[in-house]
C-alpha cells in the first residue's frame, strides 16, 4: 500500500516545492519590477499619490531627466566605469604576481607574508577612513578617480590574492617543470604557461573588482567631494534629496535601474565565475 | 640548492608590489589612526597631542554608546532572521532541478546590486505617499492605511531590516547550498532507508554536516551588520532624533560632518578592537565546534 501511495505523495510534495519556489521568485523580483515600472511612468504620475502598480501611461522622461541631472548621467557613469576599470587593472596587476609568488616559490616567511596580506581583510576599512582621507588629500588623490580606485583596490585585494594563489596552486607541477628544464625564466613561465591556465581565476578577480567598485558607497561619499567626480551611487543620493525638498521619485527609480543593470547583466552572463569565486573565498 | 635559494628571492620579488601596496594603504593608515586618536586634530588642520583624552571622552559620550548599542541590537536580530531564512531557502533549493536552480539564481540577484541602490529602492517602496510596499500591505489587509515607517525608531529599524534581508539573504543561502551539496548522497539515502523523517534528517544530518557554511554565514552577517552604514545613511539619516545612528555612522558623523578627526579616530580604534575581537572569537568558537 505504501508503495502505491509513495509516488503520489512525492509528486504532491514536488508540487508544493514548485509553488514555494514560484512564490519566492515573485517576492524577490517584485521590488525590481516595481522600480522599473515606476521609472517608465511619466514623472508626475510617479510622484502622485495614491500610487499604482502598473504605469497608466509610458514615458522615458525620467531617464531624460537624469541624463541632464547636474553634470549629466554620462559623466557619472563614465566616472564609475573609469574607477571600476582602474580597480580591475590594479587588482590584477598586484594579485597575479603575488598569487604566483605565494603558490610557486619557497619564499622566506611565506606564511607571515600571506597573513599580512589577508589581515588587511580583517581590518574594517571603515575604521581607517580618517587616516586614509588625510593620506589621500596629502598626495592629491581626493576627488580623483585614481584615488577612489586605489581605495577600492584596497577593499578587494586580499580576496583577489587569495583567489589567485588558489588558482596557481591548482596547476600541476609537471607543467612548470618542463619549462624550467628548458631553462625558461620565471617571468617567461608565468606569461606563457601559467597565465592561460589561471585565466578563469583572473576573470573572477575582475568580476568581483567591478561589482565592488561599481557599488561602493562610503569611500566615494568621503573622497569624491567634487560634484564632477561623483560616481553613480553618490549621484543617486543627490537625485533622491531632490530640488526644493520634493523628491523626484521617477528620476530616482530611473537612476536605481541604471545603477543595478550592469551588475545584473554581468552576473547573469558570468554566473559560473561568480559562484566559483564566492565559494572558494568563503567556504575554504 | 643554489637554484632553490635563487627561487626564494625571485618569489619574494613577485609579492613585493602587493606588500608595498598594503604597507602604504593599510599598515601606515593603521599606525596613523592610532596616533591621531591621541591628538585633537581637526579636518581644518592643527591639533596637538592630548594623551587619552579622546578615549575618556568616548567613554562618557552617551551618543556613542547609544550608537554602539543600536548597532549590536541590529546585529543581534538581523543575524538569526538571516540564518533561519538562509537555511530554509538552501533546503528548498539545494537539489539540482531547473526550477530550483532558477529560484536560487533569482534569490541571489539582489546580492550583486549595490546596497546604496537597494536602500534607495526600498526607501521609495516604504514611502507613505507613493510607496508600493505600503500599498501592497494595505491591499493584502495587513495595514489599514499606509504608515510612516521612518517616523519611529522601531518601525524604521524594521523597514531597514526588511530591505537588507531582501538584499543579502541569497548570499548565506548559496554558502549553505554548497555545504548541503557537499554531503554525500549515501548518507542521505541511508537515513531515508532507515526511515528517518525529513525533520530528523535536517536536524541530525544536514545541519551538523553543513556547519562550516553555517558558521561562515554567521560570521559574515555579524561583521556586515556591525559595520552597517549605507542603509541607515540613505534610509533613516540616523533619525528620528539620532536613534538609528550606527557605530560607523557615528565615526563618519564626528570625522566628516563635525570635522573632529582626532575624536573620530579614537572611536574608530574602539570600533576596530570590538570588530576584530568579535571576528576572532567567532572563528575560534567555530574551530572549537568543528573539532568537538
């Protein structure tokens, strides 16, 4: 009897799970969908109470309004992209050699070096804001994309090094020995043999560096004290506080959509790299 | 032998750029913040050595203690909420079917968007006049009329918590999914044949074996909440009446709104000590737990 009952019970359980899954998908995606729909309402409709879930008429006016917001959306997106690009470059330039050195050589005091590099991950950068601000203003790196990129590199470097060290360690010794026997220098070995093999690790480093930098708020809030240098998150706070005390709700949601779109696209395209990176960083 | 020792120094050369970077941008600021905390330095310049005055001031500063207490309360109640949801969602989606994979992907989406973006998105959803979350709660009969979430500290904290849970719940879920998937199928099958109920299976097998990921999710949630800033800066602005200032927010407020860099540094040092010891304690407990 139980044999006969079981499939039906399993199937009913499966329906229940499916229903809960669909429910969760709806809950999680609802805010983003609502934000998108608000962003394509005409500005007065988006700001008029009582609100409606669906737009009653469509308009791109909210996007047009942030295109011309102060220095213009293009400037802010450009700043964010430049800072993120520099952050990616710095993270790779520092973490690839460091990962190579730590994984492939018997460095004296290797454990200590690795600990120092990772300890900076334990220290909350929020507690170093004051000295960092003073340092950056001393060397002329406030209100500078280079300065903010250095700060973002600081946040992302320990994780990048950890990831690159793991990537280099994952490569079998024989690959390297063949080159060493041929008398190749370590730099040649790195370039010709290792780099192609650790490429997935480098993609992961770049991906995390982009997302951290594009989204980072507090550092940009403190360092970018010149409106022309604002990144997208800082621009959004300007849109939200609005002119003359009234909030431009439609414009705010348009800027929210602009700020989340690159992250969503990159994540959906490179999900595999993202998950490997996340799990190797957190679980090990 | 000579080849080996040459190798050692070559390896060091490769790590030098990263070490130099960390020395200039982490170790030096670390030393500097310790020194600054002993001075009366202001953002406008000047300042002199004043010994431990900033620290005695911090211990007498009611607002600082209030911010610290608020941060700890926030941490103490968002962390269990997250853990329970993390685990429930992980159990729901751990098996590899297309629908479950899709669910996982969607639940994870908010993790990759910025905390500033999600805070401003929810700030709008919670608005009393145009907020659709308010409207939804009214339409579902949970509220009789739209409420002003940010007028009282308690409801402001609930609002921030809802938005942050939405934003980060997928992170811990993924960690736990990885933990659950690493459990060998044989163990689960064996328990099923032995007739263990699903509740028993979760409590006696899944949770103990996925303990590492659960601990990791806890540590990350605790550190993240103790350092909370963006969500409160953007949604409550520390209000009403300064009741929702977090520790980092208070450091920021003293340093960059009141320009008291010396005092702000002392608060930073206290904060750093608290966070570092909390992290160390949790990691130590988890190591002890996994050995037992």
